C-alpha cells in the first residue's frame, strides 16, 4: 500500500507518534445531492489530512471517493457495506459487514485499531416528538399516522413516550451488538473507534442545561444508544473535549448548504430541530483534538442561520457536500511514545 507522506507527515516519523486523524461524515446520498459531490468529499479528506474516514449514507461513495483520491495520488484502502464505508491509509487486516455498520481491523505501525463506520435507522426519529413533529414510524406503530408531519396535538413532552418510540427504532440493540463485537476486538489487543450518523441525540446533550433550548420544551431524555456506549466505557470525542452542551452543543444536523434549497435540508420547518447526531467514539486511544467540520450555518425553523455558539470548527470548506456537519478527531495510540 502506498501512503502519501505529504499529507500524513514525514516517512521517518511513525504514524502513531504523529496522531491519527479520524473523519466521520454523512455523505448525503453518496455526494449526489450537490454538483461534484465526490470531488468535494475527496477535497475534504485531503484538506483535513484524515487517515481514517468513516462514511455513512454512502451507498456508492466509498468506492467513488477512493478512486478520486487515487487519481490525485492519495492511495486509500477501503471496505464498504450497502450504506457505510471506511477509507484508510493503513493496512486492513480483516473486515466485516455488520448490517448497520462496517468494520475494518487496521494495522498501524504494528498496533491494532478496529474502526467501525455506522449509519443507524433514520425512522422512529423520536427527537421530533418534543418539537411537535411525527417521528416517521411505519404502520402500525405508535404515531404512525403522523409520519414526519406536524403533530395535530402539538409537542409530545412525555419522556416515557419518547423513549418508547426510540427503543422501537432498534438503534439501542444495534449498539449492544456493536459493543459485543468490540469487546471481542479489544480482547484480541485492538483499540476501537466507532463513528457516524446514529440518528439519535446524546444522553449528554438533552440535559437540564439545554431543556429550554433547541425546542426541547423542557424535556430531558437519557437517550439509550449513547447511554449504552458511555456505560461501556466508550468516550464521545466532542463531548469529552467540550463537556457543556449549552455553550458547545456541537450541532451537526440540519446543516446549511447554500447550494441546496432550504426545503431539502430540514424535516420540521416550523421547529428548531438542531441536534448532534454525528459522533466519533473510542476506547483504548488518547484524544488530543476534535472539532466540527462544515458550514457554520444551520437550518432553524426553515431558515438559514449562522451559529453563534462557542463550538470549535476544525474546518469550514468553501463548498459543502452534505446536509450534516462532520466530526474530525485526532487520537494517539496508547503505545505511542
């Protein structure tokens, strides 16, 4: 495998000592929603110097972006499922399709890191309920008659109802399956990185500090998927570095994209539906930096709005490829000197 040393550092310096940049990005229908989407994704990977890229909503994007990167002289190994993909400059020793995730066991200067790229169920989107919109439940489930439309009875603020709908999504069970798989990897001496679009907020975000923000309508919710991750010792990169969800909410969706009509960028046009649903989690690695990648603008009540939070934006490209913002994190291996 060929590595581009201009992007990753001088060849005599071990990768582990330099830090490993990990990018998680929802490609929005494989980059097809904007012109030159594949090229824009490749631009982002090159400019951020990402060595591990976790792609979601990436049906055809993984192969297309790998080809585009190779055309530019940047060789990345790749694995993909029907909806997720991993691109990496490191050797892939093994890989598997886990249905909602794809994983690759990487060899990084003799140390093992297993990376998982995730894209979980988008329906049963329970965070819509406090905002007065249907969660997109298929019939005959609870709230199925409302689809993703405005709720005739207004916001649903009963935490038990919100958690029922969220549990019905199957997302927490997917996380439990991941945790079981990751436990096996860890037992075999591997560190673990998992990232992507979980389509669910964080247990660390819908707290009393934010209960009157982003149309939470006073609701606090211990969102189950992230709760299970935290309970198992996986650290949320952004919230580890920026623990206050009020000053650093880290909102990733819906992102503005000036090349796309606002109506295509949001589901709840009369609500503030901003949330952090894109993540990078890790165990066995030391986090040294993390930031949001993408426009500073979001969509709020059907209009474009610039964020005024204290969030750290690691990169804001001149053109954007998605309706989500991405996450860029830098890790040191535990064995790095």
